[in-house]
């Protein structure tokens, strides 16, 4: 059911008669200490502690699979969220592999630990990203390298046995808990295939199984094409190494897209477009966290891409003198969905394509004289029921700040 990358999983990166195999230690920990008033993320280990870490892990691995002591093992003194591991081409594992080869310790039975200096890892690929919200699963990546025949046999054994008998020894788990400053509820060896399968099940549990198809294609660096339809959001297409999306503005969605048959009364169009936007943002957040490239296209002209952090749509609505200069359309937990700007006798709609797009929109609007206008916050997506298009808020002499 779960494919494995030939380059990353099946005796990869061969040189002469040696090959490498990625594996990991998955640690179920207490995520509550990573957030709140006094968050405490897992520590980075300096070289001495990283040496001890690898000694503990390699000893446990040799107990489970005696043949592993004929191979080299490389690992960092750092824990990662699975998001950072599951990225196209597996950059963390590739970095570990190259570090082992560059050290000259790629042959024979050697241990190579990579520690931090002044809380910074020596390779940017091995630096845990601080802006990733950490969950209960923390992962220690490892690469095993040795004679191709031995590694192939060990890899097959690990695929069969890790989930059944891959638990870390109590002594090693206790040492990791103290060294990283975390609480360990469970720690076990896994293969990359195991981690991918678990992530698949997580997405399926939360109703995002189509999202796995896109991430799987990105991880495999698939050269084929794939179409995925989310429940209420847009159609996603995988091709040419990226996910392509035809972005629908409110006007397009309500007039020509899925919302064209929706009853416009009582704010139903606002709720429907909010659902579309919500699912789009959920997919985008996950795809971008996994470093999957996303390309937006205009729905009315699919051959045109939408570069940058926001998109501007010219409206057919003619603003009135009583209309606010700026109307910020929002919806519940989504926050800002669109910002309409009335100026020079026309109305423009600014849509953020990424979180940072909001700031860029504000900057762009200020250049058009925002300081002299009024700003309205209707608290919903404001539209005209007859035209099924966004409109500006009529302030009738009252100013919103």
C-alpha cells in the first residue's frame, strides 16, 4: 500500500558495493511543555552528548539486529517534528548520508554523531525549525551504511520487525529524556516506511486522506500527474514537481464556480466561500510545512499563474461616496478573507495567498492614500445578493478604526 522511494529507502545512494538505509527513533513525548507561558523545546546536544546519544542508540540497534554492528551509523544531536523529515528528496537523510561520506567514515563499523555548537547545528538542514508547532511525536533521524548485501538484509528485517519489537531500551530512553530535556512516554525504532504509513493514517483520521496523495507524490518526486479533489475546497493537481491550484475569488466562486447554485440569501454565500477558503488554507498549511511547492493559477485564465503573496481582482461593483475606503472581509476563525479597497472610482479586492500576504496588502493599500479614508470591519464577508459579488461597506458618515 505504501510505496517506498527507490533512492531513499531501498539500499540507496550506492557507491561501489556499499549502500545506505534511513531509519529513525520515534519518541512519543509530552507536547504540553512545548507551548504555553514557559515553552521548553527539546535541547540541541553538543558533540560530546551527541556521541553518547549515538552510542546508546547503536547498542540498542545491535541488540535487535546483531548484523548492524558491521555497519556505520550517523545521527544528529537533535530531534525533529515529522513535518521536517517528510519533505521532497528527504533533505535531512541526504545531509546525514553526505556527512558520513565526507567524513571518510562511510566504510566499516563507525559511529558519526553531529553535535551543535552554541545551540546551532553545523548544517542548516539539521537545524530544527523553530516555527514548526511541535506535536507529541519527536523524531531522531539516523542513516545506516555498510556492505550492500548486509544493508539490504537489515532493511528487510527492520521493515518486518520494528513495529513489533523495535522499542528502545529503558536505559537509552531514560538517557534521551534527560539529555533532550523532554518527557518520554514511548520510544521505538521505525523505518521511514513506518513513519509515512503513520502519517497517512493521521491524515485519514482527520478527514484529509486526499492530502496524503499530494504529499506522497511530492515525497516520491513523481513524474506523473495527479488530480485530487478536496471535500469543499479547490481541485489540486500534481504535475512538474509542484501542486497547482486554480484560485477562486469570491466573485468567481459565487458566480461561476461551485457557489453559483447556492442561495445568496441570509449570508449563505459567505458561509460557503468560507468553507472553500478554510479547506484551501488547511491544505496549503500542510503542503508548505512539508516544503511542497505550490503554484496558484487564475480560475478565469488558468494559463496565468499568480506570483507573490497576494492577488488583486478588479471588481465590476462601482463604489459609492458613502462606501468605506477599505472593507476588511472576515469570517470566524479564518480571520481576513479579503480586503476591498475603493479608490479612484473603482473597487479592488485583495486576496492573501499566504499569511505574510496580509502585511503586504496593507502596505500596498497605504500607498493609495489609506490614511485619508475610512476602514470598515463588517465581521463577515459582505456581498451584494443580486450580483453575487463582494461590495464595500457603506459607512454613512461613521468611521471605523
